C-alpha cells in the first residue's frame, strides 16, 4: 500500500536497520525500542492486521512464526527467553496498520502487560 510506512520500509523507501530479509519477510529494529532487543518482523505483502489475514495465507503465517523463532535464536534470545507480540486494533495498541510481530528480549518482561 503506497501510504503504509512498513511497505515503504520493505521497499527501502524509508531507512531502517534491517536484521533479516528474504523474498517474503523483512525484520528490522524498532525505532523506539522498549527492550534491549526489539525487532519488528513483517510480511512484505501488505496485510493491515492479524484480523485481515486471509485463510489462504495460513502457510505464510506459519513460515512467519517459525522465522520469528529462528531470528530470536540468531539475536541471542533463545537461552534466556523472549516474547512475540502482535498488537491488534485499538485496545491491542496497534499503531501501524501493517501486520508485524514484535520480538522482544534482553530483559525480564512483565506479565500481565500494561
Ligand atoms: P504497534 O504499536 O503498531 O504494535 O507497533 C508499531 C511499532 O512500529 C512501534 O513499536 C514503533 O516504535 C515502530 N515504528 C513506527 N514507525 C517506525 C519507523 O519508521 N521505523 C521503525 N524502525 N519503527 C517504527
Ligand atoms: Zn503495508
């Protein structure tokens, strides 16, 4: 989508610190990290939120989830643990309407979230 900030990041029209890329996905550092490691993982294909993932993209979502675990390992988070978060909609705290996983680690995270 032309006015979507994460589509622009995926198209390299907006700069970011990329930590992983393949044909389907991009992972980059959050501009406003809330943990020592805070990476955003997005599908390059625009999907506005988890609620909008079409049924036929279930395999893509499966690959995204296994990639999140692989990246967590590469980022050094596997031993101590980490969190994968998908904020969705107003009450979920979603501010960017392009599906993204937050990979958070490097410190003990509180539960329940605020
Ligand atoms: P949400 O609140 O939608 O779950 O998460 C959106 C995230 O995107 C926020 O953590 C925010 O800091 C991050 N973000 C917003 N704009 C940019 C940007 O231009 N570059 C990067 N790297 N992160 C961004
Ligand atoms: Zn987008």
